[in-house]
C-alpha cells in the first residue's frame, strides 16, 4: 500500500505521517509539500530516516509535477492536507487560498482519475458549516448541516469539499471527506491561537485576545484527528462526509488562562485587541456518525492534551525559533502591530 500525503510538512500532515509510519509500518508513505511559510522541513527529520518514507518538494497546483509523482510512485491512496490554513491570512489575501485549496485539490483529483486510485481523502474543516450562536449550547454541526461559510478560508475549503463530491458523482472517483474541529498539539505553526499564546507567554510578551475572548472552539488533540482519518480510510464509505470532534468546547479566554497558569505567567499579559472581521462565534461538532460507523473516538481529554502540548513546546523551543525567525516577524507586525 502506498499512501500519498500532501501537506505532510505542516502541522496535522506531519502528525499523520508519523502515525502511519508507526501504526502501518508495511505501508509506503510518499509526502508532497511545497514547503510554504507554514512548513518546517525539520519536522520530518525522523521520518527521513525511515526507508518507507519519501519526500517531494512540489506544489499541488503544478499539474505536471503532480502527474510525474503519480507516474513514479503509483499511490493507492491520497490524503490531501495541503492547504493555506490560517483564517486571518485569508482575510488579508484571499487569492492564494482559492488557488491552493480549490484548484490544487482539483489537480490532485485529476491525477487520481488519470492514473487510478483506491481512495482520495479530503481533509476538511467544521468551518464550512459557519458558526453557532453562543446562547444555544444545544446546537451542533451534523454532516447535513447546510454549508454557510464566513471567511475566504472556509469558503475555499467548502468549495473543495463540493468539488470532491462532484468528482465522486460525475466521475465515480472514490472520495471521502472528514470535517474536523480545531486541532492542537505538537508542530502547529505559531500563528494559531495555542502555539502563539505559548510562544508569547514564554517570552513575557502580550497575549493578543480578539474581541472579548468569548468565542468558542471545539478542541481535538491532533493525534485523535489522525486516528479518525485512518479510520475513515479503512472503514469509511466512499462519497460520505464524517465529522470528527470530541466535545471539548472552550472559550478562547479560558484557553489563554490555562496556558498562563501552566507556564506560571501573570494574567496581566492578556491584551484585548480588535476583533477578527466576520469572527465565527462558536464551533461544535456532533461526531456520532464517525463514532457509530467507524468505531472511532477521541482518547485524549483536553486537560491532559493541553499539558502534553505545552510541555512539547517547552522542550522544542528551537523548533519554535525556526518558525518565528525571518518572515514571521514581518507577519506579526502587520497582523498585530496596529490592532
Ligand atoms: P498547516 O498550515 O500547518 O500545513 C499546511 C501544509 O500544506 C504546509 O506544510 C504547507 O507547506 C503545505 N502547502 C500549502 N500550500 C501548498 C501547495 N500549494 N502545495 C503543496 N503543499 C502546500 O495546516 P494544518 O493546520 O496542518 O491543516 C492541514 C489541513 O487540515 C488543512 O487542509 C486544513 O484546512 C485542515 N484542518 C485544519 C484544522 C486545524 O485546526 N489546524 C482543523 C480542521 C481541518
Ligand atoms: O492571536 C489570536 N487571538 C485570538 O483571539 C489568534 C491567532 C486567534 N484568536 C482567536 C480566534 C479564534 O476564535 O482564537 C480562536 C482560534 O483561532 P485560530 O487558531 O486562528 O483558529 P480558527 O480560526 O478557529 O481556525 C482553525 O480551526 C479550523 C484552523 O486555523 C483552521 O485551519 C481549521 O480549519
């Protein structure tokens, strides 16, 4: 079995690569990543030592390059993690989100059609459902909740999902889609809430909380997400969507306070800044379909996962420094300087 993993030098993709190498040691893992700002090639240092792993620096928008990899590697399964993934960046510059997240997905699926494939799995997000009101804790996202996106990012991801379903219906491509809630854990780029706050707090820098910090996200430990994707690959039905989440809803301000407490830093570092445009209020996944059909369930409670995550970043400050040198300084100034 040869699995082609795109975006494998990023946060969730790299965790998935390591999960496959550990849990399915007889499989070959072919990683394709353009190495954008969000990637860190050192994340894959250990994988590079494994004879079952091969890495290609390639852009999923490059049809010739992708076709050449298919001709050489003959993947049985493709798992598409490659994407522009940060909502704030999509608000500043939507175009690249449309190119990578929609057109790049089409290039991959065209290659799957041309060379043949057992499964194309699209890694999707719960953001395609829009948001839920804060005063209705009884409401959750189901797989048939209408698509109702807010940001250019979520719109690009929703478009890709629709394209996948269209390729299934029109061409019979064996597609599955998973839609996951917010992930946290090792190797997440420090533009996202949790690693950004850990990084700032570690250096006694202000923690920029958008609005009043009351927006709610549904957090899933990254390894649980990766096990969920593996379960969809092995037990999921083609043409189906599976929601993955673990009922770990937290307001942003709660998360920030937990991080400060764990790091022994004062709450005076919290700084309320201008809200994100179009900021989604609450995400909350109903994962009962994946649990019933795939036998999947998250195993890491948030109270344990957040400790593991903070400990990992404390022990990998060199990795964090690699991510936050160079362009990151400019990004941070532009995103937060005048906020
Ligand atoms: P990430 O930004 O950490 O990693 C994305 C990876 O894709 C990077 O390694 C980057 O170099 C690569 N990439 C970007 N554009 C590319 C291109 N044109 N060609 C090839 N490679 C390219 O993202 P992540 O948080 O790991 O998210 C992975 C996937 O999971 C995305 O599709 C995202 O939409 C989805 N997702 C993320 C979350 C989350 O909480 N992070 C939740 C649900 C779904
Ligand atoms: O500096 C910050 N301050 C802040 O208050 C940042 C970066 C974020 N926030 C808030 C905004 C959100 O309410 O924290 C919450 C989480 O923000 P992000 O980490 O940017 O994640 P989110 O916008 O929820 O999207 C994430 O989950 C779904 C991923 O980035 C997406 O790729 C995924 O699809």
